[in-house]
C-alpha cells in the first residue's frame, strides 16, 4: 500500500474516532444538564404518550416551522427538502458499505439519484435566505456559512463523480469495505474522489462541535419533551430543597 493510501486510511479512522467520541460526549453533557423548570411550549401534552405523538410530526415534518409566516415556510421548504434528500442520498450510498447489497438498499438507488439532483437546490434556498433576509444577515456567523458551503462542496463533487468525472466504483467499494472490515485497501486514484472523501471526513470531524448537533438536541429538547403538569407535579429545583 502506498503512502497516500496509508494516510487516507489513517485519517478515516481518526475521523471516526473524533466523530464518535465527540458525539457521545455531547450526548452525555446534554443528559447531565439540569432542567429544573417546567418549560414545555404550550399547548403541551399531559402524559408521555402525548409527548411521543407530539414529537413524531415535529421530527418528520418540522411542524412548528411550517406554522410560521412566509419566511418560515420558505425556510421549512428548503430545510425539509434538504433533510429528506440527505437521508435518501445516505441510504443510496449504503451500497458501498455492504456486500452483498441487500435488496432494500437497492430499492433506494433511483430515488437517491433524484434526491442528489434536488439536494443543491435545497441548499441554495438555505443559503439565499441568509443573504436576502436582513434578520438572518445580522445573526449569521461564519460557522453557519462554513457548514452550508462544506455540504455544497460534498454535493457538487458527488454529482461530478456521478455524471462527469467518473471513478472506478469497484475500487471505491473495495476501499470503503476495507475500512469497515479493518482491512485497509488502496485508495482510489481519482483526485476528485479524494476531495469528495476528504470533505466528508471534514464534515464528520466538525459535526459534534457545530450546530449540526441539533439533529440530536431536537430529540431531547425540554420545550418539546416535558409534559405540561406544573400543577399536578410540583418541580423543585435542587437548590430549593
């Protein structure tokens, strides 16, 4: 194995380590953070079943955002389309991680191609609202633009690999499977694939330390997960006991 392959294999394992440790450490911090007050967004459910039923449309359809004004509805369309396309693209890429490829993964191949074509449009909507909306211009930080342009770079290099500058998919699959089976293989010689793969690693490294952690935080937000029972269950802060 040449030096370049050894380097990319090492970077891939370091990326996985940083992502997993960083993600789990943030999860632990979230769980350790006290929620001493009842702060559910009303109208809120009175029991756990109601919380689950409330969260399903929030997670699947971003219901709260959809209820907003015109600006929020544009954001909802771009954000929801982006997340759906992203999931479909990831499902399509699972064929590189499995051998033989299960039938259910193969069923996502065509719709994953369509999602890959729509994906940049959704990203452009999210970027445009940061430049065209005066409120978002004020509150947007460098990291907001960095994440969006990083994902655009991943999407565009992926489209180029698919339609214009093709690489040997057998070599790609051998390399990916080698990483997952702890049997490092030679990295594909395509410079564009190396860029695409490098951008993906950069995204995974940055993920646990960025706003992308909202993917987990949304599932444990007290404003959504708490029941509206302040009268039935008196909540006393630890320092007031």
